[in-house]
C-alpha cells in the first residue's frame, strides 16, 4: 500500500524543487553553449539567481538529464619539471595531448 501511494501520489516538495532546479540548470546550460559544468552552473545559480543548493545536488540533477560540461585541459605543473631538469622534452598529458616543456632562460 505504501508503494502505490508513493507512485500514484502527488509530487513531494523536494521533487518539485528538483524539477524546478533542473529547469534552471537547462536554461543556464543553453545560455552558455554547453560549456559549463556543475561547479559553474551552481555558481551562476547562486550569484545571479540567489538559489541555494549544494554542488552535489546540481551534479546529480545534471547527470540524470544527461547534461555535461566540456572537459578542460588537464593542466599539470609543467614548470617544475622544466625548472628541475631544464629539458626541452615533450610528454603526453591528460587526454593524449602533448605538452612541451621549454628550457628556462638564465
């Protein structure tokens, strides 16, 4: 009896808020052509709209509806390697990108 009430009953306040937040997330995602991830979407909602929510909730809602931000370049501390070894070698960074480390002037 509890399950039938759950499935056929009205949407809870939390469910309504999540639907509302999902709509806001879709608007922000479309306003900035798919570039923002959950952290920036949350910041936009908080700063511009005054909506208080956790970054985890935004991440979960975005994942449920299939919204993802663009993956950024996996930046590494390349200057430390160049400073220590002073080499002009290149190595493969994140996502198969080649990062060239230049020799320090001195």
